[in-house]
C-alpha cells in the first residue's frame, strides 16, 4: 500500500509549559476529508499552524506526499500542494476580490520578479482566479474591494484563495466560523462540491458540517487524539461523548 | 455575465483619474515655469525647480517602498548622501566622468540597501523604523568622521560630473537631466507597481501572513524593492551633489529622512504623482514661509498633523476627492 498523502507522527508543541499538541499521530489519504474536532483549547489551530509552517514543532515529523516537510519554510508549502484557510478571515484588505485570488494563482506560477508587464490584464492570472471564485460561488463579486464583502462571502473568498493554489491537501481552519445557519449550509454545499478536487483536513466546531463532510474524524482533547475513526464510530464512542459531545 | 474589462486595483490606478491628471499638470508646470523664468532672467527659479525635481525623484523612490510596500523607512536620506559622495569623492581625486559617478552612486546605494535591508527587513513595525534610522545614522557618522573628505565641514565639488551629451555646468541642462530622470523614474515606478512584482509588494503590505501562506517569500520581494528604492535614491543623490556643488554628512541626517517621508505623506503615499506634489508643496512652503517667519516649522507641523488626521490620501487624494473620484 502506498503512503498516505499526509502523515503526522508524534507531533508536539508546548507554549511555556502548556502542551498544546502532545504527541499527535494523524494521516490523511488522497481525496479524503478528515475532520479534526475537539473543545476550545484542544490545540486544533496549533495543529493547523504547524502544518502550514507558521509554527515550528518541538518534536515529531510531518510527511506530505512522501516528503518530510517538518522544517519546510511556510512560503514553500502552498507551492508544494498544501494550502490553508484561516479561522479568522485573513484577506488582502484594500485589494479587489479578484486581486486576492489572482495573487494566489501568481504564487504557483513560479517567481514574481517580473517588473514590466501589468498583472491586471494577464489572462494567465485572471482566468484561473475567476475559475476559483466560480467554484465557491462568488465570481460575480470579482471586481469589488474585499472590505465590501459580507462575512459569508469573505469566508468563501478564504476558500477560493486556498483553492487557487491547486492544493492536493486543503487545511480548513473552521471554515464555518461566525456563520449563520444559511451561510453554513451554503459552505457545506461548496465544500461537498470540492470533494475529490483535493483532500481536506477540516478543523470545525459545527457538528452538522463535520458529519455532513467527513470521511473520517479524529477527536483532539488537550493536545491528544483520544479517538479516531468513521463518523458513525465517533458518534457512538463513549469517551468522545464524555469529553466532547458531552450530552444525551 | 459580460466579459468585463479587468478593473482590479491596478487597472483602476492606471486609468487617468483626477489625481493623475493633477499630477500631469504639476509635472508640466515644473517643466515650463522654470524654463520660462530662466528665459526672462529669473535664474533663481530654475535652481529652485532643479532642487524640487531631484527631491521628487528621491521621494518617488521612497514612495515605492513606503506607499506601496508599507515599509516605513526612516533612513532614506542615507542613500541620497551616499549617492552624493559618489560624485564628491571621485571629483576630489579629479575623476570627473559622470559615467563613473552615476553607476558608482547607484551601485553603492544599492549595496548599502542590500546589506541594511537584509537585516532591517527581519523586523516589523516600529522596530523597522528604528533600525532603518539607526543604519542611516551610522552612515552619517561614518562620513562625519572622514576628515579627508571634509568631515563635518563638508566637501566642495569643484567641477560637476562630465556627462555628455549634457553639460551640467549649464544650469538648464542640469535641470533637464533631472527632469528627464524624474519622468523616467515615474514611468518605471508605474510599471513596477502594476507588474506581478508590484502585486506581491502590495499584497505583503495588505497581509503578510496570508501572502506567506499562499506561497510568497515576502522577505525576498521586499528586499528587492528596498534595493531598487535605494538605488534610485542614490541616483537622486548623485544629481543633488552635482546641483549643490557642496555636500555634507548633514544630507544623511534623520531629519532629512523625515522631510522625505513628509513629502510622500503630504503628497499622497501609494499614488503615482503624490510624491512629486509633496516635493513641490513642501519646498514652496519652506521657501515662502521662511521668508515670512522664523517659526516656519510650526505651520509645517500643523499641516502634517492635519494631513494625517483629515486627508490621508494627501494632495493626490484631495484632488481625487474634489474631482469626484472618491
């Protein structure tokens, strides 16, 4: 059997004595949606930050597409096929929706030490950018400044920017954060539509979204994976219920 | 959905808005008025316009990193000083060729930018401001200590760069060289900020974390921009040295860097012609306020405060607003 797309082994990260991530093992198969759930402070965002290279792990290894990327610089990860979205919307403010996505397209087209040709009319940037916006349903908003977008649209743009990198694995950090029920439902549809385009590591609080999308679920509590399995197994797992779902 | 023309940030900038029209008018007046004055025997105005033009070149280079890159460099005057000494020191050894002076000025200031930028750009925010200022002050004290080249007393340049076809001893020709340089620098900046490189520079200003996440080594792009800006400022310095015929380490002092920042902010950071307007406005004000009162710096300070509080886009933004663009 070939190696999974993403293999995390013994990952650890402490912040001044607090073990935010404490020996996490996790895999994502090609094309799979693997959801990571867990209460606040379980270490989910820390996990995503280490995968995207913004935080250096204290210990453990991250292998992606057969290659050790534990120490790979953050800016080399998206070109390598590992793109992320942010829990707290992180866009290029003051620029247009299209510019935001076009820059993500530009990033995967080699270096940008190109000083002469205007970027604006460049179809090599514009067409793929519009296609990514189309995939998340906001192509009609391409020419407006991101500041004028609604919260839900900004969340969609988050996804479009990650998609424009043509990733093999999408790291989605709470894509439903701050959304109302209708917006969440739309986002679930968008993400469903992306299944098969890329594998996803989905960190999410919204259980409807998790059970609608995930092929596999891991439960993270105090930096440790306490359970991992198919959605039905996780739903039935007593330890998970006590620690997290905590009801019924 | 119609295949709408590209109206991203950049093409919008490219379309001639009132700010750009205003800029073209200012640029035209900057050419016509001094030459007319020269013709009618008012030689002072030509010199005045030459100084404005050279400082507009330098302010434009600062705007490239400050306005578009969001890099608040407080040491830009160092490049100007280095460029000027690259004329002064060879001239001191009777090496008069402008074809030596100018490449030397560009190379030396670019190298200074490369070394100091490589270190400074590892910092952010207020630390970046302080460290760029610190490096400039180091250059200032270095030249202050070089007694051979006049130290604190400055260095007189007895003959200007020999730069055929220009004869820089002829004031109108020096002015024309500066003016053509300004136009070329503006055109270059316009291309650069609208190119892929410029997009990355602006993106990194808007949100550096995101730019890294989508795959840009923002540090490398910023460093390249910093070196380009330094090189252009150094070129401006070589012109300034030729213009003043007398250079001192004072050209590099942090107050000069502050003046340049003021030009960019008053004129409109991140706009094509803003720094030109800023240079014109500040030098005019300085000239005429200083005639009226010895306390001319007070209204200056108030003007800066008013700009930052009420007119963020500076003069360029004001024209845009009056022209109904915003």
